[in-house]
């Protein structure tokens, strides 16, 4: 049986935690940062965890994570 390739785009954006959750960076930190408050930008630094609806799809794309 051949190995399954990992989707490199998914590997760059998501990490699987030790407990099995899907971790990713929050959206909204790329541009137009002057209009956002300091508190909002600071809170966007913390990681977000993937919704259970898409977790199964991400796991299929990262078979060895």
C-alpha cells in the first residue's frame, strides 16, 4: 500500500495538538490593523481550535499528523 501524501497547504495552516484538537491561527490579523483596537489585535494572537464539522476533513488531509 503506498503512502498518502499530506496536503502541504493544510499542513502549513493547521497543527494537531496532543489531545487531538485541530489548532490554527485566527483570521483578521493580515491587513487594516489600524482600524482594529489594541485589545482586539492582542486577543487575535491566541490560537483558535477547529470546529468539529471540519476536523474530520483536516485529519484526512494530514494522515500522519
